[in-house]
C-alpha cells in the first residue's frame, strides 16, 4: 500500500504510512463491536425515565448487591496487594528451587476458565472440602457466604499485582537502597522509606486492575456465592435475575452503573500510569 | 546458611526473614492457586481414566469442544488483527484523543461478562434493535454461533492491543521511519521491520486471548441458548454436566481446559526462557 | 455427528422405502429438571414418527430456569415447542406475540400432560423429624430451595407453603405471609435453579431439608444414593402443573407445525405417560397413574386456580419486583 496521499490529512501525524487504514479499521472495529452495543446498554434504562432509573438504584437489594460486588472486590484487591507485593518481592529478589514454576503458575487465573475455577473453588471450600472441612471445624464457613465471594475474587485478581510489580522491581536499581544503608538506615527503614514509595504507583495500578477485574466477575463466583438477596447476592447475578423477570430496563440500569464505575476506575488507572511514567 | 547478620550486604534481607517470606508466599499461592488446580484433576480422575475418556468422547462433549475451537479460531485472529492495527495507529502516530482511544480499548476488560453478553441481546435479540430485521431475513445471531463469537470477541477484545501498545510505543518510530525513508512501502515496512520486533508481544497477547476465549463463561452463558449439542461451549457444557449430577464428567471436561491453561503458561514460560534476552532488548522497559 | 448419521440413515431409508423421508429438527425449550425425561420421550417420539411417517425427527433440547428460558424465547431462541414449569412463563411469551393467546386450551388438561408436586427431601433417618410444613420452621432447621425469581419449582414451593398456611385452621393471608417469611429465614443459600439446589443439598451437604419437585427428589435418590436421603410427603402440598405449547410464530416459519403439534399430543399417549411415570412425573392418564400408585402417594393437592386465581395476579403479587418475596428479603430481617 503506497503512502496515503495527503489529500485527507488534517494534520501530519507522522512520516509513516498507514495511518488512515489502521486508525480507520481500529475505529470501525471498536465502534461496531464495543461502542454500539454498549450504547444499547446505556440507552435502555431511559425507557423507564430518570426517576425509574433512580428507583432501581435506590432499591435496597440492588444497593446490597452493588455493595457486595464492590466491597468484596475491594477486600480481595487489598489481600492481593499485600500478598502480591510479597510474592513479587520473593520472586524477584530471592532464589529458591522451583522458582520458575512458581513464577509461571502466578498466571493461572488468567489462563484458567472462570467456570472451572468456580467449581474447583466451591468443591474445595465446601463444608466437606479439603480446605472447607478444617475451617468449618473452627466455625468458619466459606462457601455460600460473602467470605466465599472474597476468596473467589482473590483468586481472580491474584496475577495483577504480581505482574505489575515484577518488571518495576526488576528495573529498580539497588543504589538507592545501598545509599540509605550507608547513611545508617536499618533494613526496615530502607524498605519503608525508599523501596515502598518507589513501588507505590505500580502497586496501586495493580490493585486497581485487580479490583476492576473482580467487580464484574461472574463465572468463578456464582458457584461459591450464596445468592441470598441482601447478603450474598452479587450484582452480575442480580442483572441476570432482572433479565429473567423481563425487567430489561432494570437489568440495564445496574449494568450502566457498573460500567460507569469501571470506566472511572480505568481513567484513574490510566492517569496513575501516566503519573508513574512521569516520575521515572 | 551461615551468614551472620553483620556480613549481610545492605540490600539483602536476613536469611530467616527470607525463608519466612518465601514460605508465606508459597503457602498463599498454594492455597489459592495450586489447590484448586489439583482439585480439578483429582475430581476428574476419581473414577479412573476410562471415565474421563468416556466423558470426552460423548457426543455433546465433542460438539462443545468443536464449538469452543471454532469460536476461538474466529475471535482470536480478529482481535489479533485489531490489536496490531490499533497499536500501529496509537504507537506510530500522534493525534488528539489518543488517550481516550486507549481507554476505550481497555473498556471491555472491566465490563462484567454478564453485561458483555447482555449488550448483544439488546442489539440483536428479538426485542432488540435489529431483532425484527434479522428475523425477517432468517439470520440467527443471538443463540447461535455468531452471537457466541461476538460475545467472546468483546470479552477478549483488549488482550492483544494491551500487550502491543506499550511495546510498540516503547520501541519508537525510528526504525520504521528509516525504512520508509529508504523507500520501503507501508506493508513492507510493517512486515520486515515492525513484525519481527513485536512478535513476542503478539504471541503473548494471542496466547492470553486464546485462553480467555476458550474459557469464557458468563458472557457466552447469556447469549448461548444452552441448546445441548449445538450452542454449548465447553465451559457451558461443564455447567450442564454439573447440573446433571455428572460431577466426574464435569471435572473431566474442566481438566481439559485446565490442561489448556497449563499449556498456555508453559508456552509463555518457555518463550520467556529461550528468548528472554531478545524480549528484554525489545522491551526497553 | 448426529446430523451426519441422520443424513446417512435418511438416504438409506429413502432408497429402501419409496416415500420421500425428510429430516426434521425441532427445538424443545424446557425447564431445569426435565433433562432425563425428555431424553427418553424424544427417543420414543422419534421412532414413533419414523414408523408412521418415515421422517427422521431430531429434537434438540435446551434446559434452564423456567423464567430464564421464557426470556430467551422472547429474545429469539428459536423454540418450536416450550415445555415450562408454570403457565406464567408461557403467558409471558404469548404476551410478546409469539404464542397464540388461547394456548392453554389447545391441549387437554390446561395443556399440562403431566403434573407434579412439592415434597421434602431429608437426610436418611430424618434426624429433624420433618413431617409437615410447620416442621420446616423449627429452630435450627435449614431449608434449601431455589430462588423463586429464577426457578419455576421455587415458585411452586413458595405457593405451596403459602397455601398450607392459608388452609390451616385459623389461617389467613397474614398468617400465610408470616409463615412464608419465617420459612425463608431458614434458607441459607438460594440457587438459581432446581438442579442447583439439589446439588447444594445432596452433593455439598448443606441444609437439613430440600424443598423440591417430586420428580427431582426421586431422581436425587436414584443418582445420589438412596441410602443417604429419604423423601417425606407432607399431608398436603400443591398441584404443580407444568404446561406445554407450540411456539406459533416459530413453527409457522419453520414449517414444523404438524410435527410439533404431534410431539405435544404424543405426551398424552399411553406410551409417553408411562415414560413420564417412570421418571416420576404424575401422569394425567388415570390408568397409568393407578399402576404406579406406589410411587405417587395420595396427598391433598391444593389447586392453584382456586387459591391464587391466575398467574398474572400471582406473579405480580408474590414474585414481581417489590412483591411479597422481595419484601421478605428486605435487609434488616
């Protein structure tokens, strides 16, 4: 394909060819497959009007489901932040036998289908499961409680923090740490005031990614959640329930809210990444 | 280990601490990752190999496997083509709205799978925008293969693009500009300069995209129609078996997908191991 | 594979017989627990039709929660026939113009070839001594039942409990409501479908009593181990009528009306009624029912229409948004 004639360029983006083709195809594909269908979602609730929309969202059951989905995702993201930092540190800074296998397995939640994860987790944490049995002897029930939802969402978000931190940890030179040590800081002080702040942007990015991923999760949660309205019913399930009641507008309303919050999260994420890039 | 505290280098952690941290990390990963994986295989093989084989040879399982493969075979190349086009546009050119475009490309990543299926029902379902038109022309989208493919494309939309955009941005434009200034055409430049540089990123993206495409459950569940032997993908077939009290069979099919996951991870690791230096070199991170 | 086989068979037979043998495919969209039933019925119908007309009929099945299936059909799932859990779900399809308004009178017995009821499945030995509905709300008892919003069987269970309290001596609407409210306070997990609840109870070991379709309970005994569970029939329960209908718009488009109507009529024949009884659905045919009397204890069966009127009202009152069920689950219970 010859370089595009300048006829339709409103400015010269670059000396390279293919701008029109690549951007055109990108926009077309994006619009047809993502934007137009999402528009259908956004438009649908309006058939019940703004007041109807507000009513759906004010309903206690909907509020609970959203709180559960977002709340459990937040807790799961927090767990993944703490342990993800630990795992990333261990994988980058230490050597131990089998490290490569461990490193590879971190990506399992990316590769394993959600339904498979769902039935595996619900089998594992059921009252007669390998983990569920000893836990229930101590009075802790995981399956069919919000705790089960948190466990499933922790699984789902696990790789995000680790994979976001690893390249940063690898890159991070030890000079700053060594300088701090020479200046008399203890190891702990060094970690707290030199290493941790340097990792913070990536840590937050990873946590935000894990959170965004967890909020809408369905397949792995649905087998282990209790689905009790107001207690252990996740928002995506509520969408399905409303759909099956023929309340398409209501289902779409919840979908729009989740979409809006996800969009805001994404924007924040991208801003975070821009900030951390600027800090380098 | 015979280090004494005073002989530790300033950026090393105390060996006991190291052991403790490694142990905790492994315990966490073991509980959350390894055990579920082991559970799948344990349940699958609890009746022996013959039962697993029978479950996989069964007609509905075979058509589920076929449907999953066809869906991935359509969705993944399309998303790969898109990923390449989008990263070319974003990385090699400057234009206003680039940040917004990237955010929009990322959007499906954080949309709930249930919503991802719902939107296509809203557009193509009988009560949706094009429903009547489609019915009149006897075109089946929802509750048939096209709907499943669309939902899968949506859910795996950003995988390749997300991998390639930062990569190509990092790599900059100098090499391509040099090629163009030497008289190479656009395609030629792409084929001989860009493609070799991005091939590992592309491969990663395709691997992850494929794994997700084959394993997608929520979105496909909404648009599938659950017709046994026709519109059940493997994850849906697993759910169906689970609901039919055929737990061993359900886990047997699940173990196929789990194996696929392990193969994906292994491939990724092998690639990283063998071509690690090349990857680091093109990554400029 | 099925299609290839059918094609080869058709070719062979059309050579063997002089008649033109067609390949016909139907889609039966059904509710959750009927998988085993329709596997058997479809095989019987296919050979019956083959013998009479020479065509090869393949019937594809889709199963799911009754409400979900109803929604799928209105969204375009190309069903030739629907065999759902309750009349409301077929009415909903009819309301969208896909099924004629008089669908329920087109076939005998309110278009219901088989009936069922709601029974209790308990652990072997019945440790909680569950005999009747009030036992379900004894302190500490955990009841498993699916979500009425998504499951047809769950709606029948809800109404059965309501009817019991209503019909009990001194019963009225308020008492019924209080009873049902108490009942759902004993439910630790709501699965989306009947099958999910049975799995939760039988496989996961959750709960002390499962409220289930009669046929589901028997199937659970068969598949999950008769030595672990037993069925308890309360003295009174509801007569659950899962109706069937052709989907007019679709069969006319596919030109499958005659086969579809024959398929549904087939459900009333002795042969099919025997299959239904064997799968623990109560056949309409009195003779078949009598010959299987051991499987179907006679209990008082409340009549839905008498107590609740019609499904439009019942759905709106109890299960629709902000209905009684939603009110029961108001947080802060």
